[in-house]
């Protein structure tokens, strides 16, 4: 049996446990980890969930008592590979040219491997973390967290009592801009707000001219209104600081463009930046929406009388509400059709995630990153995506996305989440495990 101190074989084992969500079946991953922890009698291990198959694992590792408890949270489920063309099978976890290939290698079984290996390294060295560490391996993050962090924080908040800080996904692989490498530390994130639109109208035989208000025609108007749209600009404190620090580390004219993006009220799209970075930054200045799933007819000779469209919306942190977001959508699509709310991440009661905190714990994360990679700069970042951090933040825990990975310049790893050929370099896994070990040993 491979040692838990090596994140590579651990990650390979985790990838080979197929936890595609839906359906999830995260219990297999939970049982695997429990078996690997069986040699330790100092751990408090709990398995909880709304059903046996949708299991969450909570393990408390004893610390030295010189720091408050720390939460490490990561999800065990992964997104489907349906319709994707992989060069290597997505659940075989092959090691090819120094990279571990497979679904979840980055999102986020690689992060789980870093967390578990860092805890194992301290134990093997006869050391304990600064404070108790609560490892939460949660289910269902990729499908709304209903069986995972949402359920845990609602049904068992006592498991997280006394925890001040948490580290989870996002952050991670470095960003390179203008020749400067950055290591993101996520201090704020958007929350998911998913809707379903149902379009109804006359259907019929497709051999005839269709009436003007068919669902297909309505669909065309809806997709035209929402595809590639830029909703109104809202510059929050996390995005403001991110742009400020980016500009401070970059030369002109790039630095000047970032300062203009921060200060210019004209809301012009970013210019002079690579497309990926321009779209990423622009997404942090506004709520966003994308049509993602269309369900229509299944017969070529039938005009469907009903079509549904799923919309992936993301709401900015802070005081921004669902009602504000809906108003922005209605300004584009009009008062009809109805919007059916599917999921609102960690804000079903309109509560809000706290504004980012840049105190001692953040500086600890930044300092570890600087020491591990002297040529890079830590970067406070807001994520356009949403993770389980928002649920834990509702318990008063300050959450950070920090799974540092040192990757080659121009590498594709950040862009491969949820896509074919997801993979992670062995060196990046080792880099992240070393950083995580330093954090657990020395945080305050």
C-alpha cells in the first residue's frame, strides 16, 4: 500500500474511484480514505450525509493547541466526461510525461491529495499541526452542494465550532501576465444562481409553415439576448484590490490599462490583455449569465410545443442580491417568460458572504507562497465561480481558496477544469503539498 505522504499515487487512486455527479456515489471515496486512516487511533472520524451514497467525511486531526482549529475542505465528486474526447481514459489516472491524467486531477482530487499528504507528512515526522485540523471531504459540490456542504452546515454546524479560518479550492495554478507569475489566493467568490426558463407555444407538424410564436422562435430571441452579454458593472473591494496589486507588479502600458479598468466608469471592455485574462477580469466586475442547457424535441418532423433552457447565473459577493440580478436579466429578456430558481448557492435566505479579510492568516498564505516561489507574487483574487466556501463562511469562518501549484509558463492547466484531458504535473502536486505542510505546521 502506498504511503499517504506521496500525493501522486494517492491522487491516482482517487481518480480511479468514479464519483461522477450525478449520481455522485461519494461513499466509495469516503470508504477508501477511512481505510487509509485506519492505522491511526488519534483521529475523530465521522461519516454523515442525507443518504448512505451521498456521504461526507469529517476527520479531526489533533494539533499542538497553539492556534485555533483550521478547516480544510474539498469535494470528492467530479463532473461528467460525456461527449468529451480524451487522449487518455479519464478514470485510469495514467502517469504520462510527468503528469497525472484524469477527471478530477485538478478539480479537485489533486487538492484533496495535497491536503491528506501534508497531514500525513507531519504525522510521519512526529509533528502535529499548530491547531486541530478538520478535514471535510464533502459530496455534491458540482451539483449545488445540496448533499454536501449545504447539508453539513445546516444540519451539523457544531462540527465546525471554534474554527476561524478555512482553506479550500480555487487559487491554485499560477497566472502569468506580462511576464510576471502570480499565485492567486481567493478571498471572495461569486455565488451560483441557476434558473430554468420554460418556453411554451404552438407546435405541430414540421412540414408546414410554423406560427410566429413557436418555442423555437422564442428560444432564438432568448439566446440572442443572453449570449455573450455584459451585465452592469459593479466594482467591489476584492476586485479593486486585485486590480491594484496586478498593476503594482506589472510594467506600463499594461499596468496603466489595469488601473484604467479599475478607475474608469465608462465600463468599456478590457483592452490590451490576452483574451482569457480579459474575460476573467471582466467577469469579476459584474454579475454574469450564460445559457448552458437546452431541452427541446426529439423528432425531426415535429415542431416542439415546449422548450426549457437552463441559465447559469453568478452573483457578485457583498450586498448584491438575487432580486438585483433578476432585474438585470429582465432588462434584457423582458417580463416573460417566468424564471424558475433551481439553485442559489449559500444564500437561499438572502444572507451574504462577508467582505474579504486581509489579516494575519492571509499574510501567512502569501508569505508561504513567496518563500516557495521567489519569482512569483501572491495575488488576492476574486473567483468568478463558486465553491463550498460560501456555506462555511455563513458560520463565521473566513475562507480562502489556496491550493498552490507551480506550473510552467503558458501551461493549460487552469483552463482544463471540466474539460477533456484534465491533468496535473507531478511537480505541481509536490509544490502544493510542501506549501500546505508549511501552513499546517506554522499557521496562527
